[in-house]
C-alpha cells in the first residue's frame, strides 16, 4: 500500500509523461488535459483534440475550473475558492497505480445547474473509492454557463458543455489504460446537472458504447431540454446586458464581463420558487430531440443502472429563501397552479397531509422536489422496468436532527464519495460523526460493488432488490439503512406532478 502525501509518481501516457502525487494511499493526477484549451478562436468551438507534450508534465496541482459565479447552493453546501479560467477542459484521476492493470473505472460528472461546480473539487475526491474498491475514479471539468450552454446560432455550436463531456468520455476510453483502468469496464455517474448529463450520454448511441453502467443521482428528469427558440431569446438578453451588437465582439469579451452578464441574465429570468436556470441543454435536433429521456431509456435498457434522489430535494433551495419563507397562500397556490391548474388547492391539501406541515417551505419543497426530480425519476424507473431491465433505486433519507435543510439536494454526495472530511457544509451540521462515518462507508461500498460487478449489494447491508412497478422497492440510505416498498406513497396519493 502506498503511503505518504505529495510523493512524486509518474504515469506514462500516449500524450506524454505526467508527474502526480500520492494521497490517502492512491495516486492522483490533476489537470490532465482531455481536449485543447477552448480559448481564443476556440472559445465557442466544439472541443478539439489535446496535443501531446514533451518532457514531464506537472499534474500535482489543480488547474483552473470553468469561469463561474458563486453556486446557488453555497448556503447549504458551503463554498469553495478556486482559480478560474477558460483553459478548464481537464480531468482529475485517482488510481491505485498507473501500472497497466485493468481496473473498473468510475467517471464523475458534477452538478451545479450547468453554471457552477467542477469535477476537480475536493468534495468529489475519489481517493476513498479508489483505495477501498481498487478502482479508478475520474472527475471531469467542462464548460459552464454562457461559455458552455448559450445557444447562439452562427457564433457557437450547441450544447458545448455536453460536447466537452462526450470528448472527456472518449479520451478516458482511449487512455485510461495508461492509468491502470479498464476501458471496457467504465461506469458513468453524475448528480443533478451531472445526472442529466448521464442521461445525455445514455441517449446517444455514439457515446453509450463507451460505458457499461450508469448511476443517475437526483437528475432533473422533470425539466425538459430548452427549445432552440427559447434559448435564443436568453442569448439575446445576455448580449443586451453585455452591449454586444455583432458576433465579432464576443472574441474580446473578458470572462469577468461574461460572468457579470450571466448573473444579470439569471436574475432577469428568476421566478418565485422556480429553480430552473436560463442556461440549459438545448433540443438542438443534432444531438438531441425534444424528449431526451426516451432516447436515454433505450441506452439504460441495455446496461445496469442505479437511479436515486433525496427525500427532501428542494429544501436546499427554499429552507433559507426569504421570498419563500415570507410567501402568502396566494403565492404558494400560484406555484401549485403551474403544475395542477384548477386542482391547485386540492393538491396543496394533499401535500400538507404528506408533510404534516402547511408552511410555504414545506409545501413548495415537497411539490417542487417531486416535480423536478423524484416523480419523473420514478416514472423513468417504471418505464425501465417495463423494458425488462429494472434499475436499482434508492432514496437518501439521512438528515442531521433539527437541521432545516433536512435530506436535501446534494446531501448524499459526501457519503457516496466517503469524502466527509473535505466538507464544511451547513446541511451536515448536527449530524452524529460515528453514524455519518458508518453510512458513508456503506454507500461508498455499494457504489464500489456496482462499479465492479453491476450489482450494488454488499455484506452487512439489507438485500437491495431491483425496482419493479408492482412493489417499487427502494433502498433508503439512513442510519440504519433499510428497504421499503413504494416509500414515496405513489399508490396512495392522487396528485403527483
């Protein structure tokens, strides 16, 4: 077993030699380029092939993350500070050894509503997974916001951030053997926007051939791809804030000015209790049609899949939101009307019965969490079961006692990665350290088992059956973990977005 920290390690790759470090007993290679820097003339171009280098490239330090503003979820998750820059198309790779041995591979696509985050953050450290599972873990950085998801025909190719993710997967498949990984045993995983990214990879026959398994965590199944015409309106508003009158001006706009305009655009489109960001993947009729989930279903029906969500997804957005906290009944009813029309009041009564509360935060958190995440996730699982290849389904229920964020969006990530020491998150405050450590080991080991074998069952845990429409059996990650049939009560409730 390797020990120590910051000891030099060398990976010999087809692009050149990389100097990495040892951390927590595994080798780590940072800022590994999977595509050419999307700078200058390449700013709005699809990713191009990374160039080889001579000599030894230093891969011991983090590279820049994609330009971004503060995360919308910094309040529950905590914040981070990293150097930003457009030269961000890089990977972070954790491996037991770059020794030519073929180990299973987990590729992680981070969340952040396609406007924030990075696969290279310490939150997503793959060290524990790699060490305990003898697997290779890869975190992917990709373009965000305006630079990754603005739809401007004539200036930018569509869905650049997703094209980056595709390029990363192709690079990993072609080169991971140089880091001790097996290109024929790749699992792709992602949470939130990263979960939607996994759906995108499943939807494309040319990409799903590169991986064997998928893990979809808290994916916004209920949020459709943007229509091109709607995305073009967002781009026009962005240009208005920047004072841009012709495409040539985009070549000289600084990332700082781009981020300022992005913040103004997001504020312009902000709506009460609506967490949909304006920069979002587009149904471009090139990569994707209007219903990407249908195409993704075809991919998921051919490979093992885990699908899951957290019990209280939307408390991450609403628990400390002053606008929601002070909302009156009319405002809440108006948001319910968006989903239930004339049945809004009846749906509100049902949600009050479900939650045992009638506060705006409780009602809106439960309903919006269902609408954007839980309900459509389970619809996808129902269809997958009908297709003959049921997924393993989980709900993450653990929450710190008395914590207002409850089992919110993103709370499962430090447990799944077993990376709790890297987090200083309000959503975790008040949790018992011993129970948290045990739960992290259990979830980590379930993910390792799935990556290695296609089955998440491990010793010491309740037997986790596949999900079927008749029973809707679900693993509840909590202290203790347990199995439940139809824990969301879909058979009991009439109103479900």
